[in-house]
C-alpha cells in the first residue's frame, strides 16, 4: 500500500487588513482586550462582493498545483473543506472544478469546521493509499466576514475569525520513508450547540424579497421569522470557556495518539502546526508536550481563526519560511465545532 505525500502547497489571504483597533470602532472592545484573550492582533477580510470562499480556494489551489508540477487538468479528485460555502448548496467543490476548467472529476465537500482540513487530508490519504487517485486537490477555505455581527453583543465571536484559504496536492510517495504516516479522527456531539450557528441561510433570507408569503412563519426552522432574524439566534454562538476546556484536553490527546501509533514521542516532533483557534490554547498544548518555541508554528496573530483554512495556511507559511525540511516530522492537529478533532503525522 502506497503512502501519500504533500507534493504542492499554497495559501491565499485577502488584502484587507483589520486590526483590533479597527474593530473597536464598531464594538466595545480594545486591542488589549483581544490580545489578552486570544493573542490575535489583526485579521484579513475578503472583499464583500468580489471574493468568495471558492475564489480564495482557487487562488490557493493554483499555487499548490504549480508547486506540485502538474496542471489543473491533472487533478483527478477534489476535497473542499469549509463551514462558509458560497451557497448552502451546491458545495464549493463543484464551483472550483467549474472555474478552474477541470475534467468531470469527483468533488467532495467536507463540513467539519475547524478540523475540516485534517479530516479532508485523512480522506484524501485513503484514496491515494488504495491507488484510486493520483493527484488529489485538498482545499480549506473560509469567508467568515459575511456572517459576522460586528456589534458588542457578538464581540466574543467576531473578534476571533478571519478569512483565507490554503490548499495542498496529495500524490503517491515514491519514497517509502516519507509521506503521511497516519491520521486520527474523533467526534463527540454531546455539547454540539455550545459552538454553533443554528439557522443556516438566515442572512440570505433576510434580504430576499421574493420569499413566499408564509416565510415569516416559523416552520420547523425552514423559514426565518423576524424575531429570529433580529435576535442572536441567527448568529454564530460560542461558549468560549467551555470550548477552551475541551480543546486543551483533546488537542494533546490526539497528538499523543498519533505519536504512539508510530512509536514516537513528542521529542521526535520537528514542527507542530496546530489549528489556529486561540494562541492561549496553542501555548497550553506546547507547555504540556514540553516543546520549545521553534517547534510550534503559530500565525493567529496575523490572520485570526480561519477554521478549515488555518492549518494549510500555517503549514504553507512555515514551509515558505524554511521551517520545514525534507525528513522532518510534522504534526498537524485541530479541534473545533461538533465537537470534532483530529491529527496527522507527516514525514516531510
């Protein structure tokens, strides 16, 4: 059975930079308040009308495909991870396939929020191992800004998230000593609602003047009434302290699982690339695993939490900065809404 390797990697972030001080113009917050709780200093927001989750994913994919030494026509499967698709349906995978002029290949959309990229990478790894596909494009992309409520009532959520995209091309590894060593996926829906958005599509419905006359009635959540639209029920919700408590347990747990599965220890890790949820979470995990600063890569300070895009963006930045070399042991880990979490151990 073949191993799979990352043959090409790329990322894209919008040009629009919003600092913590910029957000303080819209809500009761401050640079000190945000930094203390999250470590975030600034984030990127996509153009309101000219950029979408798909278009950002395409920009990241172009770079990954070029670095893999192939063309869009060589890609034989797409896996697109996002919680903020252009449409409620169809998914972004087919939109990317269309816009990049690819063949009529399969396109799979992954809805695992912050752990979406790790889940997508795991699925792609299985397809490569079995020989079903040779060039799989894996994309993580998010446009959070379109759904954020920039009022004080939502500051605990809105100050955290940013927009961006990352992508990799997965191929069979010719070197038996390199590639993805293993992936590990988990979920627990017991507390699903403490990090959630319960009414999908409500923002679009609010501005749709062509809804049927019964659209202001509450029909099992299918249609939004004014009470829901004007309340926080139609907005993303997060119980931050509760999420933090779970994350600092599951993050190190799934990293240790990956290491144990390969008879390795934390000392063997050359670089840990965690999902950029909160700098305090990453620092806690780093201390628990006793990893020095140079073995953990964080960029949440610049981009905020880009959920499914955060791991590939950080991985690409680390690689471009020369922090990843051939033969290095790289660990990816993520935890997020669902709750879902996972890890991937890679010999670069």
